[in-house]
């Protein structure tokens, strides 16, 4: 399954920096891809309603730390999170 990012921008937000899709190869993010994705998700300007990244070889410790640090994402925009099939520590 591929990393799928879905969302609608809010009028009061600037667009987040682009996520480098080249870091996700054949649905396998690995540590470098997880770190890049985490940096992107940590941006306070991001507005996502759904995040689907099942079985993408993500390091959940890194990813969840970034999501937890983005209060706006957690409390206001993110309604669906699917990270099944990934492991702590990648």
C-alpha cells in the first residue's frame, strides 16, 4: 500500500513544504523516508484530514513523535490515521 496523504487546506494556513516523494520507494519509506515524512508532518502549517500509510516500512517511534508534536494536526484537522503494518523502530 502506498503512502497516501489527503487533506483540504484551511484558509488561514500557508502551504506546508513539499514532501519529497522520492524518499518513499516501492512503498518502503525506511528510516530516511520516515524522518523526511516526520519533518513534514511536524510543520504547524500542515492540515490533513486523513493519513494512510499502512505497511510502508515506517519507523513508528519517529513518525508518532512528529504527529504528537503537532498540536494543530492532532486537535483540529486529523480525523483518520492508518499506520497498521509498520513497526516501532522500523
